[in-house]
């Protein structure tokens, strides 16, 4: 199994003066779930080099067994510090793609032409495409071969309006993920705030929040076996 992980290069949380990036749990949990099953994982970002970690996701209250493992894993940390350049990645070289969340992707990956083309190619090849928390936002301008929105008519989930409100960033983010998915014709659903929830519709796998990252990885793994 060769799996491409795509992380954000964006580290500014709007105009707040605070930092953002990718959410450690949403990377670490799927990374180890797949790695331990023998997956060969490549990590890429729009700019290459170090992928920014959202400081909030590195706080003690966000810690899990997977984040603890990451913090003690020199090999994984080196991969995060030296990511590949997204434009150099060829979908033909991989069996699936996975996008962890964090608020960073809302600013860069949602309009990154290389990311959009990459997802469209994976999708046309009917390979698994998986996203968790804020990462479904990167599907905003992704289309099917016939020009329709990729999410149109698809069952999806992602970080809910109520969760965004709970973290106090509804007025900071470029757009609300839940609203965007619905406006693009998706059949959006969610469960209680912070509860694990993931949906699969054909090759598209989405998870609602950080607690859903392992569920997304399990569905991705099942799709590859």
C-alpha cells in the first residue's frame, strides 16, 4: 500500500495573529494505523519542507496515544520537517490519498491547483480519497470528469458549524465547511460535537472532527484490502 498524505503549508490563523497548521492527532492516528499495517507513506505539502503544526493540537488536552507516539518518533518528525512538494506528486504512484485537517487547509489547499488536480485524478481512477475534520474543505473546487462538483449528491461529513462556533472561529475562517458542502450539493450529516463520526460514499471517505481520524483510517484501510 502506497499512500500519499497531503498537509497544509499555511500557518496563519486569519488576522488573529495566532498560528495554525495541521492538527497532530488527525495526522498521527491515521499515520500509525496505516504504517502498522505495512503502508508506505509519503507526505507532501504545497510548499514542501516543514509542515506547520497547529500549536493548539500540541497542547496537553489534545494529547492521545498517537500524538504521544509521534512526539517520540524521530523518523515521523523528520518526515514532517522535510515534506515533499505537492506539485511533484503523481497519483499513479499511489493507491490512495489522505488529507488530515487543522484550520490551515482552509487557506491554502482549498484553492491549490495542484491539490485540486491531484484529487480529481485519484477520483477518476476510483482510488480512495479520504479527509478528516477541516480537510473536506479542500474539495470546495474539485470536480468530476463531467464538470459537476465532486461532492454533489455524495454523503459527506466534516467539521460542523456548531463545532466551529464552539472553538470561537466562525468569524475567522474563510468559510464555514458545513455550509460550503451543502451549497455544493453534498448530502451533509454530522453527529454530536466532538463525537467520532465518519462516512464512506464509494471511494470518498470523510470524518467529522479529530476524534474521527481513526475511523477514517479504518475505512481507508478496508478500501485498500
